[in-house]
C-alpha cells in the first residue's frame, strides 16, 4: 500500500523584526493537508499568504510552532536533513518570468534540481527525465533549447511547474501561480495543476486572492486576515455560508455576470487597516467590521467550530 503524505502545522508563527517592533506576518496558523488534497489560502495582499507557504517550506525560518511532515517536526531539522526533505516539497512562484533564470535554456532550468540533488549520474538520464517532465506539463520538445523570454506567459509557467515536478515531490506550494497570466491561459494552467494532482496524488497549498480560482481547485479554504486565520471550511460550505464579516466581504467582491447585476449589492469595507506591527489583543478586523462591539478588543478571539469542519474566529458566535 502506498504511503500517504501528511503535512500539518501547529501554532505556526513568523515574525519579522522592524525598527518599530515585530511584524506579525503569520500568527498561530494550524492546517493539515494530505495526499491528493488542495488547501486554498485566500486573503487580500499583505495578509501573510505567501509568507505562510515559504515558512512551511522553511524558506523563512519560523519564529514559533511546528511543521509536522509525515509525523516528524522538520523545524528542528539540520540543513543536511532539510536537503532531503526539499526533494518532496516544492514551490511554483507567482511570476513565471522573474522566477526563471533568463540566461538558462529550458532544458537547463528543468534539469537544475536533478543536478543539484545528484539524482542521476549522466547527461542521458537527465535529458530523458527532462523530456518526460516537459511532456507531462505540456511543453513541446522543440522548446528545449529556447530561453524563457522566447515563450509566452503560459509556457513560462509550465517551465516553473516542470522545475517543481522534476524531483517527483509530494507537496507543492502554488504561490498565486496564475495571477500574472491572461484569463484564458489561467484556465489552462489550473486544469493542468488539477490533472497533475489527480494523476500523481500531489498535495497542494494553493495561495491566491482570486476566490473564483480557489473555488475551482480547492477542497478546503483558509481565509487569512493580517496574519491570522479568520475562517476555515470545506469549499462548498464556505461558498454556501460565510460566518466571518471579512469572508462575506471577500465573496461579495466576486464579479457576477447577470442581467440584474445593477441590483446586486456589494459589501464595501470601510475604516483603517490594523498595523501588523505589535498588534494589540483582539480581532484585527474590528476597525473595518460593521458588527464591531466591545468584546472584539482586549482579548484574543479563538477559532471555534460552529458547524462540522467549519471554523470561525468571531465574537458574533461566542
């Protein structure tokens, strides 16, 4: 029986030191992902989505908490131990142009992880794996000696995906992989990622600010605001009913195509955004919340389960 991959974070935190105090980029995040599952992470720019993904991969060193990979806490791993772990944990970056070396041809970009990790002993084996990977991600073999600038955005992102897949990982962080692409190309890349997940049983952490995209690809959604999780649920449950005011505002911002669209109201947020530097105890969304009350400030608001597998951090339900 094939061993199932599991990744879990427990109280994961990442703070950055600034001249004005510690910036709480990721604060007490608890998630769990298994083989064949996609956890979507959504929220506005600056909420800590990308920092969460990079901290899980230990591209950023966590400030507190645990990252449990197949039952073992990799936070305590040495650099040598992490080199082995990184073969099973990869990332697809947001910008398919700036994340690729413009001086390297496609063959060398995809082959680089194989060479760095000494997976094969000769060029023939490396080239064979490169061509196999290019075929999997939908890149024509005739592009093997081309440079990234010679291809369109969708093809460049396929190179980034191929570079992530060539080591045959189990877990992939997709850091807004379609946000820099045209809408028609976005659909192609999303369908490719879903097909690869179904075929190879990958586990994805899919980071995006586009709720239409996350609904299409995710099994579960985690909503972040200023470094904290405000709501988490299965995708169908979250789109059926939102409990946190911030999640309601996010979903109301999804463009709707309708003859009656003029009569559709949008939940427009007002007020000042809380500073992420040394935030005071309480709900960080309270300055913008239409339902704010005295209980929202002065104490931490726990994440509670109000329906099976539907969690929310809000005083309206306490």
